[in-house]
C-alpha cells in the first residue's frame, strides 16, 4: 500500500546532477548511519534509499521539486541526536542531511543576532558568538553534537530553560523550503511582528513535517559571566522534588534546576568512576545560577541553599569554579549514557507537568514500577516540570515480555500525566515516530483534526517526513 | 672555564638510558664552551658501566658510593650534590626530568641559590654571552619558552627524556674516574625508603617512551582498553590515556596525558578514539609524529595529526594488531632460522 | 598537627596566551581557578587533619583577586588562610616564589607538614614543593600516591615513581607533594562557604614577611624568559578514510607503510605482511 514511488537509478542520476557525486550517498555502509537517531530501540531504524547532503538552499529547493514531482518521501536530518525517531526515514526515500550547510553567516552586534545555516553545530555557533560576549541561550543539553536546524525543528529545550526558555524563544526568522520546493523567509530581525499569520512559529517544533528549515536568524543575549552551582542531597526523592516549587516561587529564577534520583546518580557515578557522597541519599537537586554580578549570584546561591536546608536537605554542596562545576554536571549529563550501558533496551521519557504538580509525578512512577516490576530511574529538568523518567528493561528479563509491557506502562503513565495533572507527553524531545500513537489517543479529536488539516494544506502529497507526529 | 655537569641516573646497579641522553646535550654545550663534560654518579655502579659514560661523551665522572644510599631519601643526594657543586663550581648542571631529577634539582638549586628550568626539550649556548639557553614547553605544549639564568651559577636544567638520542658509542674515548670520599655530613636519615612495589610490566613511564599509544572516550568501556594495551605492546610502546579515560578508571593516573597529567614528546604518539580536548592536545604537541584514529572526521586530534585515519577503531585496531603480530611472529621465525643454521 | 597547603590560582582553560614581549601570561579573558592539582593537596591535608586532629592553613601568593581561591579552600574545610600579596612579589620564578612562601611558612610557626599539588597546570614545573623543603630545611616526599600511615612525628606514603610505587617513611616536619591518585577531592559545602563570608584573610606583604627584598619577585628570580614561541602544529596531514571502497585492511596498509617510512617500526622485520596468503607465511615458518 506504499503510496510513494521508489528511488530509481535514474533519479539518483538526477540528484547527482544537482549535487555532484560527493553529495549523494547510496552505498549501504554509509547510509546505515542515516537509518537511526539516538532513540535507543533498534526496531525504530529504517534504511533510506538515498542520502543527499546539499550545500545550499537552492539545492534543497531543487531536491524538493524533484521529490514532489516523483512523489518520493524526504526526511530532513540534522545531527541525528534526536530522541523521538524524528529523523528516521520510515518510508525509505531520500534522507536530506543538512550537515554540509554548516556556516555561521553573520553576527550582527547592532541587533544582537546571528544568522546561520541549519547544519551548524550548536556549540560551534555559541563559540563564535562568545567571542563577542554573546550567547544563544536556548540550546539543549546535546549542544556538542546537535545542529541548530534540528533544535528549531524540535523546539529543543535543555538544562537552562527554567530561566532562558527553549529554542523557539530565540528564533527571529526562518528560511524554509516547502514540500513543493518553494523558498520562504518568515519573520525578521524585529522583536514584534503581527504582520500576518505567525507561520514562523508553526515551523518551530514541526519536526520536519511541514518543510525544511535551511537558515535561521537567532536572537542573542549578553553572556552571563558569573555562574554558581548547588548540589543538594535529600534523604528521599519526594523531599527533593517537593522543594522545587518552593524555590521556584521565591523570586530567584535559577538557570537550571535538575533532579536526579538515587539510581540515576549511582549509575552515572559508576560510569564516570566518580565518588559523590551518596550514603543515605535518595535524590539530589543540581541548581545553577548565573548573572553578571558576583555578589548577587553569591547571595542567591546562599538564599537557595538556605531554603533547601529549611526543607530537609542532608547537605548542600557548592561549585563556584568551572572545574568543580564541570565535575558535578558530568554526573547529570552522563545519566542517559550510563543507563544505556546498564540496559540498552529502555524508553527514555520526557513528560512535563505544571510546576505545581511536579511533586505528584514520583508516586505514580513508584506505583508503575511496582505494578510492572521494572526500574524507572528518573532525572531531568525539575524546574520546568520536565522529567526524564526512563523505563529500563531489566537486563535479565526477556524482550517479548518487555514489548508487551512497555506500551502498557506508557499508556498508564501518559494518561495520568495528561488527564490527572494537565501535563504533556513530551516537553522537549518531540512526538516523532515514538509517541505518535499515544498523541492520537490522548488529545481531543478536534485538535488532532486541526493538525491533520494543517499538514495536508502544507504538504498535500505527504512527502515531507511522513510517518511523524501524525499517521 | 668551569665545566658542564650532568647527573647520571641510577637504577639499582645500572645507569638509566637518560644518563647517556644527558651526555649528548652536555657534549654540545661543553664543546661550544670549550670545557670538560663531567657526570656525577651517586650509587653502586660497576666500573664497566661507569666507563660507558666515557663511551657516550663524558670526560670525567665523579663517583660517590655509600652502603646507605639505596635506602636514603632525596636529602642525601641534595647534600652530596651541594657539596660537590660548591667545591667544583660547575658552569652548567643538567639532570633528567624524572621523578627523582624533578625532586632533587629544585632543592639543589635553592641550596646553591641559583635558577632552574624544568623539563627542557632543547639546550644551546647563546653566542656572545655564553649563557645557556633553555627551551621548554610551557602551558602544556602551547608555547615554547626559552629561558636563561644570566647572573647565577651553575645554570641548572632538568631535561626531558627522549629529547635527544645518545651519541654514537665511541669505545676509544677515555676519561677520568674521580672517586669522591664519603663525607659524614651528607648523611640524612629523615626519609627512609622501605621498598618498591613494581607495577605490571606495561606500566612503564609514558614520559620516557619513544612510542605512546593513547586511548580516549571512544574506547567506550574499560574492557576495550585492552586494544590500546595490545597495540602499545605490539609497537613496543607505552599506554597513554585521556583525562576522561583516567577519570573513568579505565587506566591509572600515571598514564594520563595532558595539562593535568603528563606532557610527553615521544617519537610516535598514536591517539585512538580521542577527540582532542585542548588540555589533552597541549600534552602531545611536541610529539615528533602524531597518528590519530577516529570515526569522527571532525575530531580535533585529526587536525594536528601527521596521519589521520577516519574509521571505526574497533575495526581498524584489531586489523592493525593482526598485522603487527604477524610481523612479530615472522621476526621470531628469522631468529629461529638463524639460530638453527 | 599543623598543616599548610600552598595553592595557586591558574587560568581555567588550555587556551591561555602569553605576551611575546614580556613572556608573561595574558590572564585576562579566562577565568581563574584553583590549580586543579592543588585540590588533591587540600583534600590530603583535610583527611590527615580529620584522622589525627590539627589545623590546616591555605596559603597563596598572588594579586588581590587570588583571595578567591583561598575562600574556596576555606569552604572545603581549611581552618584559615593567608594571602601573600605585594607588588614586590610580581614576576617571581619558582625560586623567588618558593622563597616568599617559605618566609610565610616560617612566620606561621610550628608547621609540621606542607602539602602541595604535583605541579601547576600553567607553569608545569613542579619545582615549588621541593624548593620549599630546601628553603625550610624540611624533609621532602614527592609524588605521593597513597597515604599509608600518619603519626604525630612521621608520615608513611607510597610514591609514584617510574618503576612503580616506592614506600617511604619521613620524619616531620616535611614537605609532601601529592599526585592525583592519592584522594578524591571533596566538594565545598554551603556551610563552608558561609564561614568564608566572615573569614578574615590576612594579607601579608614583603614587610610583614620580613623577607630579604633581593630574593623577592622579578629581582629575586635567577631565571629570565628571553623568548616565547608558538610551536608549529601545522602538520602535513595525510588523511585516510575507511569506506566501502576502501576497507580497513587497506587503510591499515597505508598506516603501516607510513610508520615504516618514518622509521617507527624499528623492532619489526624489514617487511610487513599485507593480506598474506597462507603459503607466503609458510615460507618463513
């Protein structure tokens, strides 16, 4: 029932004509890397029929025209660091990787903006603007590998969203290639804009299903020069999470407020050979503050530390120099990798709830963990109400059993998050391939219908990253 | 003109290789200053071995022995060298940048109220002044600083192992052995050596090695570091590691290369699964030849490498090992053939 | 036991530049932190204190801003700190630095043990520890990797040396320099941080130290930097990529040929077997 045409040698030849042979890959070995993203479970992987690496927007437009003419599915791809299967070519066809469109085009100090191609690595962009004392503050945790275009397409969040918000907040303008191969430029270097529909916003977080983001103008802010971290240990996970809303309503907005339960910390410490004092510790909060005034940051740090102490903290550690900060952040950053080493089969979740409900998430996780007899380590951006609860397959249990219980647990968890707490099933990783069936089940039919109408209007042939979000 | 001195480094009853390397530096310096090159041996070294110092360039060797030396801390060595230097007033005094050289020389320099440059990789004589120019990598290997000690004598430096080859052996060279009588005032019993626990044979010093094969995060886990060890062994080199690998407990701290570990200058440095953090790169910039193996084309290390191999290390290293081991087997076969015919 | 830990403020990254005119480091632009290796010295000192009782003083020589690292040392658990700061101390090499620190340690009186890090990540000389021992006439134990026994009068440790680990026992007072292996540094705590808010850190200048001015700073430094060069790292890189058309075995072939041309396979026989068929191997066997 495949509604799409297949990639023929003649089509490959046409692609070579547009791009040159260096930018068209069709040997299996090299295409393998484009068949998956960071979503752990292998059965999500799917081979593309051909991979193209265009060098500019014009080439992207020509590829889309060709694909549209032939009705070939096109899956846009950034760094492949996504966590919801968004870059996987489920219908084969063309994978369009933006890896070679990786230039920072302009740093505009008068308007505090940077213009860059979609394939620039986030960290690279920030290194360049850092030289001007500026920063793109909406970057996610994977900044060392992820591309700007992917961040925008997923509207990525990250550790600093508590204070600085997510990627979308910093996108001033986009250049997008539509599924028909038209090039549109949306937005501009302005802070206000009500001139027509806000289509730019529609593309942010659209997961490559409506068009291909090729360029963006990003708003920059002054680089905060002072940073301080607190690492606070609590006897129980509940005590730790209970403090989060207390801090969030005290008027000091931390840059990050990360939660790590004992299991996450333990696994990460083993993985890193780190020895944090965790005897009797049930969970930790990692709270970061930044600013331009050293005294202010110090006062905020002490104020937050005091709140933690008043609410049952076992110990409040602080890190004021980069070295120590790097040491404790390494524990947080390596949790996902450490859990993968423990058991590669897992489901990394991304639930998000209103701040006031964050304390209610943990009991539900415990209940599910008990009911289904699996471990659910939990960590994440507590300050945003965004937790990466991770369903981990017991390394001893068999995969068939896992395949049965995983969707059951997810259904129960999501239903609780959405219906009981007014939360959402993904805060920053996206729906992609992984969560589309749950999205359909959980959102009102009228809303889902609107999604469908938008998709059909912009991509009537359904060639733009098909099989994601909807369907 | 006063002489150029080197401190020979003893290990039990033999002299370490670096003792001869110091002579190679000392010889050029003594020749440009037209003075004698003397070596100081503190320890129980047989005469045949001492005469090797002449073979490799020394004109004169001061020998100090005492039965307690093997159990003494550095204080005794500092006392002896202070005494000898005050008596003979060398113009230049070179030691090895080893754990003992880097302990004894700073204390000796203070006792003699002179300057000391650590870890030099190059030495020469400034033309007009006759001053010693001491060049060392600073801030890791990011910069090379040339330092002199214009107004204090002796001019002292510790020199990195393998920064020079020893001179070709010339067994016709003769020299004078001066046996220095023991002075009881040198005795110092505050520090006692109680014994040495040898490490596994592959744990030689990366600072002295001609070849260092280093591994990083790309090895993924501790067990895989075996590949690095095997390759180092096959190449006749030592094992290095990045800070990441050391912090994760994949390899001990003595193997750490970089700013907070060791700065090394081997003839061949091979970095495998190493992306090339600035701090690590600083530690290897003075390597003569750099080979990098990494799957990520963008890895920093590839940019400074002489030979960059882009590919999966888990595919490349086993293949490399297979071929090297085959070659080693063949070498062994040659030996057997020679022996039997 | 009274323990003093001399620490140093160093620039944070490896990207430090040096002024080619003066040979001094350009420190602006990069954050100053405690020399990472000094954290191990602080931790060692604190553990000894916790084990047998006593007091730990952190000491640093540097510009006014360097008091920050002393505060961090107090936050980790040091009892107090002393800051040596005077224009006269500027431009010191390891000889003048160790002299200045030694003067301060003399003034602190009855010091049993001095613990230092292996070396500073900026200067990388590792000379200050042994030099301190010489100025103060103390015994020295360098490259300590394991604390075996601490007594009021003696300390027994394992030193990391080229051959392995050497066990030594030293009579106090002594200077102990430690390597990273010895302990894992603790994290500073908020309670410790709060102590630093009220901590008075005395600043001692040359006069307070009663030091010989001719041995201080640039004037007291026997060594002079005459030239700074940036080593060329532009190498002629040969890049070989493994792909379907160019398998790993071919790439390895090229690598071996490269190593052989550079004379780096000295211990191996003249030729290296490629994809050797069985019979060729048999000829030598």
